[in-house]
C-alpha cells in the first residue's frame, strides 16, 4: 500500500494511525459453540483480509460525517500476496506494507 501523505492529511489521518485500524480489521474471533442433537457448531465472527480490495475497503476514519476507506488515502492496486505472514512497516512514513493472512 503506497500512502499519499497529502490525501491522508486532508482527511486528518496519519500513517501510524492506520496500523491499529488494519490490525483490528484483520481478526477473527471465536464467539462460542452451539450444541444440538449431539452436533457442535463453532461460531466465529470477523474475517481475515484476503485481497487488495479487502484491504482498501477497511474503514480507517471518519471525515465530515462520512467513512474514510484506506483506498482513499493511497494506492493499493499494486498489492501482491508474497507470504503468509502479516507485515506492517512504517519506513518511510509514506509506505505501509500490509499483507493479510488466514493463519490463526
């Protein structure tokens, strides 16, 4: 994800402030179990980010009463999945490298 500092600033956002938003959006939680007739169903909430579109669709703030999506603050079109690990990098401040995973 290549961030545009001017676009981010115009929406009162900073690159460092995006990291917690992305971490929160890329989680899945166990919400409990349902048992009936000797069958158990595991209930989970949330989902892991899988695609560049998923990452771009993360709401990272609100500006003028409207949601601000990550795609509004940069370019995610060149994103490619390179490995199965989450990576966050803030060097230089204009770039966040985020690669989602579906590993627990």
